[in-house]
């Protein structure tokens, strides 16, 4: 992941865009997990959500590096 994103003349790090996309994916996955009742098996929902977000961010980062080459 290299470079910046030009947003109306303001250069933003590409990680910020990746974090926003990951947040949207995470929200969808969290809603599906809540609908399936997975959170009844989780001890601490907040820690689980943060860990899920970080795992998804790492995966998206690896995918974007492979995709942008």
C-alpha cells in the first residue's frame, strides 16, 4: 500500500480509505453475526468487534497490496 489519495486537492493516506472500506465491511459482518446469534457465545462483544475489525483490516491490506501491484 503506497501513495496517497487525492481528495479535492487534499492528500489523504491510502490507509484511511482502506479503513473506511473495512469499517463498512465490518458493519455488515457484525449485523450478520448478531442475526445469527453468535454474540451469545462471545464473552466481551466490544473486544470481539475490535479484534474482528483488525483482522479484516489486515486482510484488506494484504488483498489491496496484491491487487494494486
